[in-house]
C-alpha cells in the first residue's frame, strides 16, 4: 500500500515554518511496509484543501491530513475532507461535554467557536487527544471503488505524534497486509553524479522491484536502495544483493555501506593503522579539523594542527620557506606539499595534510581561478599532491576541499 501526507497551514508556505511532522509519520509507515509517494503542503483555504484532498484520494491508499482541526475560522480541515468525501459532519455531544469540562477545570468559560472541534465526519472513529482539545478522526471506506484509509490529525507535534503512535498504528496493522521494507545506503566520494549513474544505471535498471535514488552533494553521492517484500529477510536480501553489484562496479569510490560519514571512516582507518594525523589549513580555515574532531574519540588519532592563513604563519607554524612562498605563491603545489611536510614534522604525526587554494569570490587570477585548491598528504616516505578546481560558492568550495583531503587519507590507509 502507499500513502500521501498532507500538511495544512498557510504558515508552512512562508520561509519561516516547515513541515516536520511528516518525517515521523513516514518512518512509522515505512516500518509497516507502506511507501509514502506524495507529500503536499496546502494553506488554510477550504477550496484548495478540497481540491488537494480529492487528488490524494484518487492516487493513495492511505491519506493523512495534519493540522487545521482547531477552533478558529481558518481551521477548515474537517469541513474540506467531509466535502471531498461527500459526507456530512455531525456534532458529537460527548465531546462537547469533554471540551466544557476541559475549560472549566482551568477556570475558563468555553467560547462558542470551540464547539466546532466536536464536528465529526459521519462514519469516522474519534481519536483521543489527551494533550489538546482537537480530537483526530479515522475513516475507512470506498472512494473511486477502492478502499481508502483517511486520518485527520492535529498539527502540533506534541499532539500528533502520540495520537498517531497510540491511536493509529494498531489500526493500520490490523488493516495492512504483512509487508516490510529493506533499505541500504551506499556513499560515494569524489565522483560526479553523471559518471556514477553511467556506471550503475545498467545494473539497477534491471531491478525494477528495487527503488534506487541518487542524491548528490559536494564531493559525495548517496545511493539509496529500497524494496518491499513479505518478510524483513526477503526485503533486505534484495537490496543487499543489488548493493553488492553496485559495490563491484564502483570499487573503492564507495566509502560507506552503513551510513558512516567520511570523517568517521577516516577515523576507523587511522585507528586500524595505529596512525596519527596533523593538518595545516589555509583556504579551508579549520573546516577539515572541525570535521575530524566532530567524531567522538578523535583524540586517539588527531593531534591537531594550524590554520595558517597568512604567509607569515605558514612559515612560523608549518616551516614553509619564505623563498618558496615568494617564488611559487601561497596557492601552489609546492606550498601545499611544504605545509603537509612541515605540520607533520612539527606535530610528530604519522600523516600531515596541507590545503591551500582560492575559495573566492575574490583573490583569483587568470592562472589561479576561484575554486583552485591544492591538497597534499605527507608521510615518512613521500608526499602526494592533488590539484582540483571545484565549482560553486565559497562555502561549497571549502567543503569540497575538506572532502578531497579526507578522501586522500582514506585511500592512503586502505
């Protein structure tokens, strides 16, 4: 079965609020083998909501409405869903009594507009809301000659989450066939999205029963695999088999199969090799060190380093010769190597990393454009230097550079 989640609230169509409830619902639905195919955000407009509801009911087995169940004029979810289903609303006397009791216990007189929270779609089951005044509603019935499950849930997360978990999940389990979702995520370093897809598309397109998606970031691609089956073992076996074929095609470009970050993988390798690391960063401004130390326990292998932005500090902190800086310039292959070698010696580390480049938007020349970065990795035997020109703005270039440096370390220690 599949589902559509509809978030209701004009505030979510502004830059200031976003829908977070659907993340919880999606996770719980996936655990039941239900795929969420659509997520829709609609403002507090009855006509718009009726239209959205009718579309959802034609394409999803389960439709969940979140929000718009309060007492105000712009809370129109009950009315809109009833209209979309061609059903009436009936005011529930028992819930009116509960509302009056709720307000009386707090020393307030209930205003008349609160009574609309007791309007229930004919045929719906009331879902209790111990954390608020608006009950949810659960309906099962035919629409377009197919059975549909419809849920109306309050918008506040502190009300929606327990209501869905306590009132809806057991009802869903009773209605749904036993299906399970198997998932696998592969992470790829320093490969373009088009190149990656050209290598693996001939493989994953042979498996239509497995949903394969690629998500590209700066220096990293996530390949997500999902499959549904009647048992957890069968679902997971499907995605694991395809993951193995993709791993063969991409080889050592894949750095993670269990969700780890690149900095975590680098930490694993440094500990496995009983190695230590020091860094000398210029254009990344400490980003590489920040990423490395974001991993708990990184003090076991990361010694520290220097943010050597000026030429003077490149010399004072990493022993880069002033003559080399004058002859080659701070952004050069030779200076990157000197940074790596100098910081390694200064810190008595197994490995030293040096990064220097033009993060932009200023500081570029015809010979050294924005995005040009030199990365150097030194050990006791030699120094490797990689030159790259990264696209994007300053933040993206700096992240690319830190990603390249981490990948150099990973490959060195594999």
